[in-house]
C-alpha cells in the first residue's frame, strides 16, 4: 500500500481548503480535495514494483494551477507540501491603467525578443527531436481494490525517457560553456572526482573536458566551515551559490518549500547508485563466514547492542561512528529503520566531520564501526580496518563487491584510467564486480539536483547518463542506471 499524504498552502503558509488534487498518469486520474487543514490523502495498492510516477496537479480558485511530475514510493514517509501562488487578478493593489498599459507593452516586447531568440536557437542548433522510446509494458496498480492497467511513466526529471547519447561529445553543453559551472554535494564526490581534494576537473570530469575543452566545472566547499554533504550542497543550491548538486538523497519537503518561495522548483535526476560498506576495527573479530545481519546492524547503531561478543565477536565495547551530516537525518537505511521502529540513535554514537576522520577513529578504537561509500574504501584499508560482510534476506553473507583470489578490485586505483590525458575507449575498460547478493538496503542513489530556472544540472546529468559516462562510473565502483 502506497500512502501519499500532502498539504496545500498559500504563499503565507496558510492551508488552502477544497483544493482539487489530481494524480495523472495512472490511466484514470485520481482526484481528492483538501480538508480544512489543507491536507489531502491517497491510498494506492501497488501490485507490481515499489514506485509509481505521476503528474501531481493542484487547482484552487484564485490560484495558479500547479503541475509537477514526481516519483511516489512506498518508502517515502514525508509529508508533501505544495505551495500555490495567487493569480495576479487577486492582487488587491491595482496599479493605474497607464502603468498597466506600459507594463503590457514591455512584456510584449520582451516576449517577442524571447520568441525570436528561441526560434534562432532552434534553427541554428539543428537538434533533431529524440526518437520515441519503445512502448513500455503496462504494470498493474490496484486503486481502492479495483485493478487498473497503467503504463509506467519515466522517473521525474529523468533522461531515461529519451534515447541516451553514446558519448560525451554528442551532448549539447552550450548551457555549461562560457562560464564557471559550480557544484557541491555529497562526500561520494571524492570517488567521482577520484580525489578528496579536487578543484573539480579530475576523474570523470577530466574525461568530460577532453570531449568539451571549454567546459569549466568548479567544486565549491561550504563557506560555513562544515564538511561537504548532500544537505549542505542543497542549501548552497537554494542560496544560489552553486548551479547543481550531487546528492545521495532527494530534497526534503522543507527544502522544496524554501526553493518555491523563490519562485523556482528543484528537479532531480538519478545518475548512479553505489553500495555502502560497513567498516570495523580488525580487533572486533567478526568472521567473514558469519558477518552481521541488518537487524544486528540496526541495533548496534541504535545503541541496543553494545558489546561485540553479543554478535559473535571479541570482548570489546562497540563504538559507532557516524558522519556529522547524518545527525538527525532520515535518509539512510539505518536512520529510516530506527525511525520506523521509534528507536533513538544510541547515546554511545560519536560523530566525525569527514570520512577520513571516521576511518581514522575506527582504526584507533578496537571496537569502532563506521559506514562508508564502498568505492571510497573497498580493498583500500590498512590492516587495522576491515570491511565486514552483511547477511542478506536469503541468509547469505555478502560484501559490496565480489572477491576474486586473482584480482583485488580497488575503485580508486581504477581512477588512474580516468585521469589519463587520452579519452578512454570504454570498450576496453571493465566494470566493477558488484555483488548482486549484497543487501539492497545498503545501496544508495546518486542524484543530480538543480533548479528549473537553471538547467545546467540537466546538461551535466545527460553527460553522466551517456553510455560512455555510465561505463566510466561502473569502472570506479558505481552501479549504472538501466536505459
């Protein structure tokens, strides 16, 4: 059962009663109206899959219609806040007629110039419309116990609905050229750039620049001294400090509300996924045959299990380390599970300001444990640290990547290929040995997030979603996004 609950408010954050809310894209549109608190509710039984993609349309008397494509998930527990903007005719302050006429004339002049500019751009760009994708097979959704056949929509703001380009050179990057394009975001950027201290032009960006020499991508750190993370990146995007963000989570309703107050919308495109590794001090003595279950992992970070010998390890006190960016966050597997069960983060949890610091702390603490993006750590740890296997739903122990006795996969070693001064022939590089038995709860997404008023992020995402980009991401430890 997918429960989609939201609230419709005006620009003063007051609830709007009797607003019509429609979910389009499910064959027969679902319609509901907000109550006195501005709240609407939909209950949808999904027979196949965990997500559906819909167009959310909201109409209310005196307000401009609201439209947005969104992916609804059974895992999303957040309240969706939708802010409507009043029609101009409802503005109580009416300017004199002479000013209105002048304003209309100015608008008409600007509109004419814009239309002429768009026409010239289209005639000069020689961009052909994309080939329509093959018609997807319908999936089945049951709405209020009445099965309805629907066609799945593409992911919101996704580029998977059109045929992807094969290489970087085929992507139109005119929105990115002629200026410094600034970006920020998650700690996993260190893998993307193949360096924790990059200015933004290394790793896969180096390969992109070989195809587009005039492209200038600049990595921006938070100016408040806080460590880089998804939340800080999105805050910088809202404050116009960057053009787009690489994030391991989607924006919260609060963040979406903040950007709407500036007459913009946040768009997101999923470009890759990556496994999370569980790293411990080698002294905890958890064997590779035993590993930890997800339930044990939850209880360890919740502070319910405090000794390693309670899970088959050594006689050591457990010390969980967590990145400060995750303090109070609800976006990772561990935090989501805790919230659903009404658990609190254990008072034995210690916070660190960076992944490097987290690994250093665990290396010095005989009972330490830390979660880290696997591409940053796998087979690249000192002897004092180890990545422990996790038990999946089939009671099989699994590491993030498959082990090969003849070859140790080291993601950051593969980065050397991306920093080569020749554009890589992706047919000659191998993909990371992703372990498909690793629990999906420890696989995190990577999004490009941007404003609908600044589409630099869309062009950037299109680069990463080319066949060439996906192959390079897979080479350094990511999972690609299927076409």
